[in-house]
C-alpha cells in the first residue's frame, strides 16, 4: 500500500515531504479526525500555513481531508503539523431552540449554517418534539439529538467526516468484515469494568417551572445493587414522554460490566475508523466490538493501527 500526502495552498498543490511518517486518528465521541506529520521547512521551500488543505490518500483513495490548525516548530527547521477534518468546526458554541426535527434534519441545518460539506446523511426517522440547547458546542447539539433517537428507536447512528464530507450512518451499516486475532495483532489488553457505563439505578427528572410540573421516573436492579453497590444514572429530561420506558431501556443497556480492549500494532485496515464495528477473537474477548478510537500509523511503507474497542454497538 502506498500512502500519499497532498497539500493545497494559494492555488498550488504539492506533496510535503514527511520526516517520521503520518498518523491519522479518529474518535467516536466529541473529537475531530486528526492528521499529524512532521516536515522540514528550509529556505526557499514550501511553508505550510494555517488553513492549508491537507489530503491523505492510500493507493489513490482519500482517507482524510482537513485543514492545518497547528504548527509546532523545533530546532533544525522541523515543524510538526496538525490538521483536523470538518468535525473541528462543530466545536463552536451556540444556542438553539428547535421543535419537530429529526437528528438528520438538524445536522443538515447546522451544516448549512457553518458552511460544511455533507456526504451521506441517512434519515434517522424519529422526530424530536423539542430541543433546547444553550451555549453548548454544536457537536453536543447533534449528539444529544442522536441520543434521543437511540432511546426512542434503539437505533444508533455515527457522525463522521468521510474524507471531506460529513456523513451520518447507522451503526449497523458500519460493521466491517475485519477480524482481530493473534495473527493480526502484536499486543492487546482486555478489561472488564464497572467504572464507566455500568448502572443499576436510574433516575430521570422532568421539570416545567412555568406550569409547576415535576415528574420523577426511576427504577433499579436490587440484586445488582447488592453486588456492586449503587451506581446511579441521573438526567434531566426536556420531554417527559416515555420517561418510564426510558428508565427500563437505560437499565437494560447498562446492567453489565463494560468490556474494553486496547490493541496495539495491528495490521492496518483503512476502513477501520471510530464508529465502525468489527470482530474480535482475543481471549477472553470475543464477538463484535465497536471502535472507540483508531490511530493509523503510516511509516516507511508500513501501515499499522492502534485501537480502543468496546463491546457491542
């Protein structure tokens, strides 16, 4: 496989010469795709500036497209460059009140407002009665809408930048025919934990101060509380519709320890990115795991990846 880096700046296209390879990283939640590389800037040579468009291709196919945000210069003219994809622009904060929109419709509206390029946007279907967001990152607005959709329908969607086009696809449609086992992985660590994402008591509160309405929806698993102690999930609801059913749904989805696997030095597969799912056979971990983060390292003609995985979708 041949990795190729292209830069577009001031109407010119050129290939920066990297010193230590290229690292491409994606995360499933609240972080843009990142490309990091080091170049040598010498007198008379091209100098990448903030805003330059950077594309990473593998065998001619684009994997990443983004813009230079950070330059860190060290001795000897070495400059470490960090570029982000379009998701970086969703860090901007805003206030928004909307009603009767699906998550996909909300994404289209926000993308138009921030002049972002859209790719495949699947229809999420569920109409959110009302959404009230005050001084939050735009990313959170979309994620909150996707969370509401998941709770109402059981369908999870993944937002990502597909080489320069913001895309929204169902998690079920992002399952890959990729197997991680002892033959494809250099090292791994498997962990089961209650520390994050496991709950045995849920309390959801809805308040409407103008009407003097206050509703509490709650439930729990007494046997699990006796075994683990009380691990409580609490949230304030914007809409009380289906509140008790939501309690049951959260308990069902979070009533087991979370299985997480860290993989290092796996054989690189370009379609593996945060939000996709794949098959794992690394005892004691086995089954379908979701990629929480993926770091692809291209160096000297080699392509390796380090992954953070979580059980299920």
